C-alpha cells in the first residue's frame, strides 16, 4: 500500500501499491506521474520553493516558500491523489494533517 502523509509544509509518500506486478501497476504509475509532474512544475515556477527527495518507493517533498502558484499546484496534486484513493482504497491511503 502507498501511504501518503500530508501537512502544511511537508508531504511524504512511501510504499508500493501492489495493485499489479512491477511495471504494470497503474496505481503506482499514477501516483508517480502526479507527484513528479507537480514537482517539475513547482521547480519551473520557483526552483527555491521546494526541496525533495525521490528514491524507489519513497518521495519526500518540503515546501519552503508558499505562494499562490505553489499552493495551487500542491492543492491540485492532493486532490488528484485523493481521487486515486477513492478509486483504489486497498492500494493508497492518505493521512492529511492541517
């Protein structure tokens, strides 16, 4: 299961969905795509807005500077991840602390 912890200044994503075999797992691929696309967009707008770490089965994202753009992109990412959680409850769990 992918576990996602979200608070105002930090997001941590860890684990594997185990929806299907490695390379065929649409839940893992979706989470990775949503999060990496958001990270790339944040860095494009302001390379100093975040700090992140990405390794197999783990992504840590620290929000260093809040702005309208940063907060909008993060909100969008969280909403997309929540939609995945609604559809794949056995494979993804979000814990939001705000």
